[in-house]
C-alpha cells in the first residue's frame, strides 16, 4: 500500500473533509515559532530537534513516567491538518475516537488512542500538529491536562497573518 492510498482511505473513514469544514477555527491565525514551556507538574528532560519545523520534547511526570510531546509547525493551517490526517492514516487502529467524544477538549481537531486511560492525544491548533503520548510504562490520567496546557500556550502564541 502506498501512503496516498492510506491517506485517501483515512480521509474517507474519518470523514475528514466534512470534519474540517465544520471547524470554526480562523485559518488566518498562525504560530510563527513555539518553544514550549514545561507543562504544569512536569519536569523537562530534553528537546530533540527534528528539523527547522519539528521537535520532540521529553518530560517526566510526578511518577517518573516519560511523556513525549512532538510539535510540527506547518506553513499553513491546511498543511497542519493534512499532517494530522497522515498520522491517522498510519495508525494501527482503524478508527480512533475524537478527543471530544472522550471528554477532552483540546485543539481545533483532536483524536485519542483507544486506551483507558488515554495514552496518546494528537491534535491540530492553527498551523501546529501536536502529539502527546506516554513513552513506555503504564499510562496515567494526566495527558488531557498536559495537552490542555500545551494548547493554551499555542493559543497565546498565535498571531494574525
């Protein structure tokens, strides 16, 4: 299978275009740069730059569980949404739930894994695609809080075109 096939399948399966069309997000708000501050109650460990537009931060929570936060800054809001779609296309689960359906309000559009508690959140806010996930060990209950903290930082950093 090619990535194009997987993306086309995910676009249809998630009704992605209709979902995006229903968003009230302003496509003119962009985040030119974002260096996250450590979310509340987490200890920063390291930042791994991937290229000029992506990095992965590692944090430890109070139970010494590693939380990885990957931030991809796209040139446009549409490109960030396509990055989320690409992520969904390559997930092993065929139908991830929206974060809102699990009581998590974060980003313009967000999905979670199937686990309880949640161990992965992927969301788009403006031109940023973000994943927040546990890296090994058992999941805790603080990913929604961490994602919410990150989302607030993104909203504060957004500027009009």
